[in-house]
């Protein structure tokens, strides 16, 4: 009797020895659990690996709480609309201006952070700009110092929460910033392009260590930039 579903067992007891329904294991009648459409990626390094630029406490909360919340909320928003199910994040961004704000905010939050983690590496392991990327930076900004100054300006002048980006647009490099969790892949982005480098300037990215000193955070952040990943993104964008 243990292998018979609850409803079958009741009928069997009442009309023994006849069982009036199929003897299917009860567990088999339950719907299969649905896997999440989007998943929180593991960090590519330990939570303290970016010290002293990014402290372990900030990384733990930033990844384990903030990013996880974006993933959970995005999955809930997609599950609520059958028309969105099965779409990739890039497909959602292609029409995000027509979609509910929950898709924009949480989809952007998930994608932006997934990229952000890969664009950082422990001090001394991130490499340097490739010859191709360095040449493009010199061509489009004049020098590496001028590029960093322009990038920092975009990041510090972004009012409130947001991001600063280095993108490839029409074969050239451009710097832009976006509010909240928007990004240059969205259909209504002011500057569209393929991201090469990005920095999170939401306060939750730096407040525990730097308080309101965003400029100090950015100065430290350059020490953990993963140029190896930026080089790869640049190569993919121009080839």
C-alpha cells in the first residue's frame, strides 16, 4: 500500500480487494520542479580576493543579497508572463522599452552584475590592455591617462545609482553612463554598444568601505580591473 497514491489507498480500503484507480506512485503524480530560468553565477574568486580595493563584507552582500535578489525577481517577472518565457536576457533587452519595469530593473541588475564580477580580478592577476585595445584607447581618447580620466568622470558624475561603461560603438570606443540597472544593450539606451568595461557606482558597491567617497572607490577599483577579460570582450566586439 505504501506505493499507492493517497486517493487510491482510500478507495482500496473502502472497496477491498478492488482498487478503483491506477496504482501510480504518489510522488509521480506531483509536478516536476521547475528549474530557474536565470541563475546566480558563482563568483570567479573568493569574497576577500579583491582586498583591499573591495572588502569581503561588501562583496558578500553585493553578490549574495543584491545580485541574488535581481535573479529571484527576474525569474518571478518572467514566470508571470508566458510571452517572456524562453527568451534570453539579450532578447529581453532588445525590446525592454515595451516590457514591465521589473524586467528592465532586474534583468539589467542580473546581466550587469554577471559582467561586473568577471571584469575584476585579484591585484596583480588582471593583466594589462592588449596591444589592440591599447591602440584603440590611444586612438579614441588620446592616451590611457586621458581615458581613465574620462571614464572616472562618467562614473563620478552619474547622478544617483548607475554604471559607467566603455563600449564599442560603430567600430570605435566610447564612454557612457546609465542610470539604475540600465545598460548599453537595451533598445532605448542613449549610447548603444558592446560593453568592454563597466563599473558599478550604486552605493551598495562601495559604501561599507568608502562611505560617500565614490572617487576613492574608483581610484582603488582600477587596481582590480581584469584587463584580460576586457581584452577578450574588445576582440569579440571588433572581429
